[in-house]
C-alpha cells in the first residue's frame, strides 16, 4: 500500500543532506509524524471504504483536501513515469557487451571527458582488456584538474541532449518518448482490472527489488574503499543536527517515502476487508519502508566509497545528488565492476520495479477518485475505460518532459509538487478528523466497528480512555508543538495542531491496543 518506489529516493536524499546528520531527524519524524499519519489514513480509508474524495462526506467543506491529494498525485504521476522511462532506456541500453557510457571516444564526448576505465580503449576489444586498463585510467583521472565523466556526458549530451535554458524546449527526444509510451502501457496493463490485477503484480514488484539490493550490497561491500563510504554514511555530524533545514527535509522525506497526504493510502485502504487490522499493517509497513531506505543507503554508499577510492577524492565529492546520482554516479560505478552490463541490468531493473510500484498506487488513486466522484452505473462498469483515459492523458502531459528542456521542468516539479504541500495537507486533514469530526468519534467507530471481530476490548474502560486523552492533550501535545515549532520550517500554529493531534492519536491507539492485548 505504501509508495515503495521512494525508498530508493530516500537513500539518494541521504547523500544530499549529510547522512550522519540526517538519520536522527529522519527516525524522530518517522515515530512522531510518519507512523501516526500513516495509521490515521489507513484507518480513515478502511472505515469509509471510499477514495480520497469520497471519504470527505464526513465534512464536505474539507473536500478540498481530497482535491489537493489528487493534484499532488497527478503532478507526481506525470513526472515520476518520466523517471521510470529513463530507467527503461538505461535498461535497454545495458543489453550490450560494453556499456555506452564507459569510455570517452564517442561522438557526444567533449575534450574534458575523462573516464575511470581509461581512454585509449577500442570498442572491439574484449571485456578482459577493459579490466586491465583500470589502474592507468584512474591515474589519468586523478591528474586532471577538471573532469567530466563519460556517464555525465552520456546523460547530458546523448540521453537528454539538454538545452541551455528552461524555456528552450528544443526537440522531443524520440527514444525517451518511446520508453515513456512503454512505461505507461506497462502501468495500464497491470491496472487493467484494478486492484485485482495490480495486487498480484505487486507481489513481484515489491519483493524482487530486495533480491537485487542484496546482490548489489554483497558485491558492494567486497569492493576496495567500500568501508569508507559506509563510514561516511553512518558517522554522526552533530553540528548539522541543529540545522532547521535538515529537520524540515527529514519531515518532507518521511511524508514523501510513506506516501502520506497523496491519497494513495486512503485509496488502497478502502479496498481492505472491513475488519482488517490496519494498525498492525501501519506499523509493519512504515518500519519496513524506512528500513529499506536505510538498507539501500548501504548499497549506494558502498559503491560511492569504491568510486572515491579509485578517484582519490572524498566521498562527499564523488557525485551530485538528485537524478545525477541515479543516472550519472551509479552508472559510472557500474562500469568499474566485472561483467558491468549484468550489474547495470540488475540495477535499472530494480529501479523500474520500485518505480512501477509507486506508479500503480498513483494511477489507482486518480481512477478511484474519479469513479467514486461521478458514481454512475456506466462509469463503475467501465472502470477500465477510465484507467485508459487517465493513462493517455498522463502520457500526453509527460511529452514536454521528454524534450531537451524536460529535465529542468522535471526537477522543478520534483522540488515543489510534493514537499511542503504534503505537510500542509496532512495538518488540515488531522484538524478535520480530530477536531471537526471528533477524535473520540473516530476512535470509537474504528475500534468498536472496524476491529470488532478481533475482540479488541479497548472501549471497556472509559476512565482509562479519558485519562489518556487528558494526559496526551496537556503533556505530549504541548511537547510536540514546541518541538516542531523550533525544528520545522512550517508555520508554528498549523504544525503544532496537526503534529499534536497525530501524536495523540498514535499514543492513544498504541496504549489502548497494548492494554487490551495484555488483558
């Protein structure tokens, strides 16, 4: 149910935000914001059995929150499938004996290009000769004062053929456009029967990446210099912990990786059995999601440590963050491995599977919202037509992102489409459910009705429930309000109210369920 594709994005985010300083805020935000909100959305969607628009029948004036979730999912669905299509492109280009971004003797390379595997290598040479030229190539790179890697020039000058300005769209990159069509076709075919078909596909897309991650991890830690990358990844930098930007980015990343405020959690939970224990699911999924992000960080930084060792530079200077790390630094690192095309195929296949898992969730969110909102017999019977229409519109809206200036617009959407807006939507949602609809009513309906078949006797003691609510309101809520006021870039009143409610909900459910289990 969670947007699993962003576990890898989180690992890339760790590189950009100083990993040693990022870990502590990341896990604190997971406990105090991520898990409570995750459970709140699951319980909300499961009880209402409606999509992100239909659930707001509880308070129609807050239906704009549902539309906000749809807008966020639409933005992300448009540009994220472009990222998947680039992964498709690299996957197809890896089906060769020699990765095309290995050397600097290609038509798109510039005089500043210098590879880590040597520059005098001929295309028709054997792969074994490429391995023997590694040492000479590395020394050549170190002696350069200005270095442009072959993978970077392949990314900029061949794959993107990037323009010089965001307003200069240039031409459509036909190979990328073709891969975008393939990506949308795969997503549509997997969702042609709704969650019945996507649920079966996710069994593979959600588990196989762990196999690939483990293979890459075992290979990564056996490389020279890998320990330096892992040390950089784990070494705390306490002076950065006091930086408010680190805390804000950690909160945004938790919202991003768990899929809070996208509408996807509410939508997927609406298909759950009415008496499903979503409290258990929220704990397991949230922790597994973030643990996978940390695990992916070990894979990435072991390879980055290997690159830093070969280039004789600090780990922090190996590569830029963002798409450059996924499509420049890591592909370059893959050229240093024996049988590099095999590792490249595995890596990009993993990215494709992770991305598709997220895209399934995004598309199903939009389709379910449209079907629930219109609600006619025809549109319910022809949900496949709605899915196809959304896929076609998403493809057409993604075409500008395949132009020469497309990467500029993609980064713009990535930075602003789903960052601070997720925090605002979540705060408003918490205020509505907890204060307008009523937290006691929500707790009663969820536990007394949704979990009724599990004999969870949490409503046996009104005194216990009242005491816990009072303690949390006066103590925990005040603490978290002050905590977020000084650590988050959000406006203090909104974050304090939203955060306080989330902690109240989390502590109440944990304590009551735990007490009931003991009884």
